[in-house]
C-alpha cells in the first residue's frame, strides 16, 4: 500500500514539474507575440552597412598606372590588368582592367596597396546574378558608382540592424 502511495506521489510530482516546464514555454511564447518583428523584408527594406563594410570595388581608369600591385597582393591573383608599353612617352598604357566578383574574397588588399588610390570599396552588396559569368566586371562596370542605399527612394533604410545593444529586445524601426 505504501509503495503505491509513494509511486502516486512521485508521479504527481513529475506531472507538476512537466506542467511547470510547459507553462514556462508558453510564457516565453506569449512574451514574444507582443514584440515587433525584427526581420527585414529585403527588397523593400535594406540594411545600411557599417562604414568599414567591404562591398564591390570601384575603379577609376584615369588614375591607374598599370603597376599591377593589386595583382601581386591579391591572394588569388584576381584582377586582370591588360596594358601595352607606349614607346613615345616611355610608360605603360592601360588597355583594360577587370575583376571577377564570383571569385573575389573581398579582402581589400588591392585597395589598401594601390599606390594611386584608383581602387576603393563601395557599400554595394547586391551582387546576385543568375549566371556567374555576369560577375566578371570590366573597367566600365567597375567605374560606375552604385546608388547609395540612403538615396534609394524605393526602399526603407534600416540603420544599425547588426548593432542592437546587448539585452535589447525591441524590434528594429525603419526610417
């Protein structure tokens, strides 16, 4: 008889413990129901990257002296520099310059070591295409400046999405 009562007592304690755990789970769920969503709807809301973000490379054709330093410091020898020597002025003349962003690891070495500062990193991060060969940018495509995210009128800008203060549970607000 005493064994039966101890078994019933243990079973009821375990059932109460399980109900307590389920209640804690529901409390967390109901707490999250009232919060603002923290996801962004990408095409309509865009994240503004930080100031040190390494996006697509911008190239200024007129500043380049075809020294090929960018090729030598690149871990994968990525930039393709095509030049010819002009005997009249005794200097290299740049014919074409291209970078394949399908292979680029965005390390920024080419930008850092360029002696004429003809390369710079932009905040453009939208490099999605259906064909990987479209990611091979020549000097014309590298020379165009991307539309800044803050100037895009078709989308709301989300500032500081990656930099919520520690312990903050509020949703992000768009500007």
